């Protein structure tokens, strides 16, 4: 037996498979609820790999000497190492390996855009399909959650330092976990009544079950992270007060301010921001109204404006709430849509309609001021703009009406000024996002920030990467 | 979890709660509100902080039981717990620091005017109050307000005070006294009527808006109101705005968004109404 080139450990069964044999295994398909069934429930679409499927998929990994997948991962998970343990059927070791790199794998295994990260750079993607790294990550994380065997590896040595984390979304939870692991005492402040941030208010149950988020939060709490809900930093406590009572602060309060289009009719009844629509359904449980008290409007025909993951989530939620027609209205084409491929694919399977090259110009109401239609203008694609995507150009005289009863605006979010406006010392950019240095430190020494409040609306994994990096930098700062 | 320290009934469906919320009691300012979630599965509802007692660590909330959620909340008793209270939220009242203020409260809105009056009183502002209700039993906070200045009371049916609306009394006061600012809180039609009364007189008028909210931190945008032609979020930009600029029709209309759902919720609310059992 030889030592593994990736992790120096011995993988007996692994060495027996040749590269040729590995190449012959096709990518294993994620078992999922059939579209005609899942559009009538809020249960998770993807059902997860069985142990057999996971081992088979893991054996596709070529265990590259110079693994490109690791470079593609914002938190630098040692992908071949944990996958090689799965291939051996040693799930405990796979978990040990994975959790050392990523505090929340059950979440990232579900919501990461792997196709633009680790799986994009997977060497097998050059010829055929990449290893299903995300599905394998989820498999290991779920295996751990089921076994409930694992806590966090916490440094025995306590630093005696206290860190405050503002926001319990992906950035905050990751930072909290890392900081605790490094021996610091951590208190997380959450404005809402439940921890998880966008993971509980934004991402729907059918993509990320709340039980998964709760389990991950519980794991952090049991390890010693204190979480205080219903505390709005900027209101309940100021940032200055946190600085006085803690040795360092990490701000990960997200980009929680919905952007509207500023078109006529946006205040009609039946117009929602995606934030409000998803918060009502996910966090407040409006899908189960009147069992839960918070209602949400339903309609036969729903139009969702935008082309990102949030737009897909809203359109698919509307379908599950009984909409006969749920339409994505996007001003560019499918190619330019920022949503994950898997989400677009799932949406198509579920019968979501797509209205491409259409820009909303007005929301039309009936006599009672309820939404009646969305007036759109046809677009054509021009030269690429600053974002590298082709700029949509309106076609004169192409206006038309899309009848609908609900309009959901999912064109992004911007920085919520609630916290930043109460702390003038904090340097912001033009859009109101917090400016940080390469270590994630803000203009105030000892105050770090990451996630959407720094980046503008981005992804869960980028926020987690920020949280992880900031935790390392905070550790350094506290030890200096 | 926030324990209910005390509860009393102010009018047939209005209840006053003194609730433990130490930190909020310390930092809240007049005009600010909290988001309350009575129990698991309950709605998040905004309630203005009517008063606070820093030494006891309590805040006072006044609840009018109208829909399912407010009825649930109103049915809680002394010693019970409110699951979640977050705050203080919203911008504090823009309090003048000298002169005379006319403070107008309609129905449960009087409880919202009360902290404003206390704040003005700290600034040595002269206060004239006008409060009203449908009938005698709907007039609240009269005694509390009297500590801070003259109080004029009216009822729709004349069962107490002057017969008529708060605007009738306000009009007379505005005619005979110099008033630097008006603060008016009550049902939307009342606030609109006050704004219409003071606009031609060019007396600055502040109103407190009560749109439907979810998070209360600017995240959902459900509380959109239009002020001076511009869309604002009442939870972070308000809840108090220049009454002369507010689109009250829009506010009224958006408040009716969930009427159908409210009917379902109230009908399905199978438990017998606990309000009838409440002892004052």
C-alpha cells in the first residue's frame, strides 16, 4: 500500500482503481422528486445520494496531484481528500476532512454554484462531466447530521478574547464557528427571531430545508457559540457599544434592502419584493396559512421580474402555492441569466415559463388597485456592458401586456443602512457597502466585515469565504 | 422570551401590557416601535412603545384586538410570555424644543401620542391635547395626558366630552391659539382629516403611519408608503412623516391587502374568544 499523494494517508481500496476504470464510471444522477409531485409540496427537490451512489460517484475522482477543484472553491475545501475517503466507504474520515475546511457543508452542498466553482475546474469537466463534488459534500454532511456524532473541533486553549458577530447568515455563522474553533468566545446578534439570515428567510424549504439550517445552528450553539435573536445592531445596541464590550467585531448583516424598479404601479396590491414574498413563505411559514398566522397572496398567474437564483426561488414558490402560470420576466436571454444552472433546469422541469428579452415598464392595476397585468417592452441584445453581459436595448413600439395577479420584483438588493448609518466612522463605498482591506478589516480597527454588506448581493459561499477569512484575520488581530 | 409584568384593559378591545424588555426600555425614544411575535407561528406585528420604565426594565405596549394576531396577543395574561420582541425600531419623533404643540390622538392612537407628549414635556414645550373615541369607553390615556397640559376630549356620539370629531376641537384651538406643530396619531381617515385641516394653515403636522410590516428593519419593503411622491419604507424611514405630504389613500388601500385572509383566520380561530373572560 502506498501513501496517498493528496493527504499522505493510506487508502487501500482506492489504489486498486486505475484511471481508466475511474473514467468509465458515468456521473451519478442526484435522485429527486418528480416535477409533477414536487410542485405540490415544499419538500426538498433533491433527495440526496445513497451510500452506494456516493461511493460510485467518489470513485470517479482522479485524485489529481494538483487538484484544480480546490482552487475553484472560495473556502479551499480539500476536495480530493474527503472524496477519497467516501470512495473507501470511510464516511467518518470524510467528515473529519470536510468539516476541517468548511463549517457548514450541509448548506454549501445544497446551495453552492458548484458549476462555476469546484466542478468548473474539475479536470474531468474538460472531457465530459465533472465529479459531482457538491452532491458528495452534501452526502457527507447529511451523513453526519443523521449520525449526530460530531461537534466542532474546538481549540482546548481559550484565548480569553470576546468577539461579537453581527448577523447569523452564512458569513456570520461561518465566522462564529471558526472563531470558536480558534479559542475565542463568540456572541452572534440576529435581528430576526430565528438564526440563519438568508438561509431561513430567503432560500426556500425545497432547496434548503430549515431543519438543516437549525441542525447546523444547533451544532454551533452546542459547541459554545452564543446566539442572541431579536437584537438589531444599530438600534438595540450601537456598533460603538459592541466595540466597548468585545475585543473585536465581525459585521455580516447582509444586503437586506430590496431594490424596486421605480416604475408606475409598484405600490399596487399584489406587488412584492422577492425579500418580502420569500420571507412571508419561508421564515413566517405562510405556505401553511392559516395554520401559521402570516398570510401571503396567491394568484392564478404570477410574474417574477429578474433572472437570478432569487427570481427562480420566487417563481418556483409561486408554483407551489398554486399558481397555474408562473413566469420569469428577464430582460436578457437564458445565456445571461445569473441563476445557477440547476435552478434554471429545475424551474423549467416544474413548468416555470420564461419571458426573455422583456423589460417591465409599468404594473397595471384594476379599479380596486389590485395588479392586473405587467406591461413589458421587448428588448434586443447590444454590445457587452461593464458586467461583460450584452446590454439590453429597448425595441420601440414593442410594448405588450402580460396578464398577472401577483408581481414579484427580484432584481437584487442593496446595503441596508440601518447599522452603517448609525456609525459614521465606518467607511462606505458609493453604494453604501462597507469598505474593507485584504484582511476584511473595515476603516475602524478591530471591526471586520464580510458577505453581502461588503460585496453587494452575492452568494452564500462567497459570504462564508469572507467569514472564514475574517475569522483568521480577527484571530491574528487579537493575538498581535 | 419577554414576561408580561402587568396587564390592564383600557377600552372594550384595547389592552395595556407592561412587558419585560430591559434593553429596549433603556434606549427607546418617543415615536419608536417594537416588532412583537406572540408565540411560535404568530405574525410579526409592529407596536409603538407607549412608555418605558428603566428601573423596572419594562416597556408599555397598547394592543387593540382587531384581527386574529392582535386578539391572540390581547388574550395573554399577566405572567405569560411574549415569544419575541425586537427593537426599538424606526426613527424617533422629531421633537420641537420650544413653543406650543397640539397633540391629537384618536382611539388607540392616543397611546402613541403619549410618549411624544412626554418627550415634548421634557423639552418644556407647551402641550395642548385633543383626544377622541367612538364613545366614552373608547377614550384612553386621558388621566396620563392631563399631567402634561390641557386635554380636550370628544366622542363621536357625545357620550363623553364634546360631541364630534377631534378635527372639530382642533380647528377651534388652531383658531384661538398659536400652535407651532401638530402631532396626530389615529385611524388613517382621522390623520388625513387633520392634515387637510392644518395644510391651508401651514402648521407643520407629523403623523405616525401604521402600514403592514414583516421584519421592521427595511428588509422586505412591505411597509411602502408614498411621501411627497417618493416611496419610503415606514419601518426605517418613519414611522412618522410630514402629514401634508403623505398619500393617505395609498396607505388605506394597502392596509386592506389581506382582508380576505384576515376573514379566514378569524373564522377558523376556533378557540372561544378569550376577551370576554378578561377581568379588568
